[in-house]
C-alpha cells in the first residue's frame, strides 16, 4: 500500500512544535531522512508522511533543548 504524503515542511514544524527555521536547519544538517523535493504545480515542496514526521518527533525528543540557553549561562556567571 502506498503512503499518502500530505504535510508540507512548514506544517511539520507546526506539528512538531518547532520553528520552520529550526526544521530547515535540521534538514540541511541531515539529522534524519527527509522526503525529496517534489513539484506541485509551480511550487517545489517536500511532502511528509506520518512516518517521516515521527522521525522528526523522535529527533526532537532526543536532541532538542540539550544546550543550556544563553539566559541560563548569564545567570550562572553572575551568581558566581
């Protein structure tokens, strides 16, 4: 059975709860398999399956927010 591709990259970012810029950076850095760019009319888009979205969710759960924020670094430095 062929999978239905239905979500754009911007929609995937909304579903996952990250900014589109973050998702585009992860795509550039090849953090997970991404769907190929397809032509839809005159637009060129990536159309994501549920399984591909699940890969992004898994990556986010395992890696997103690992680094301390800049605000926490500044607060720690001031308290020393």
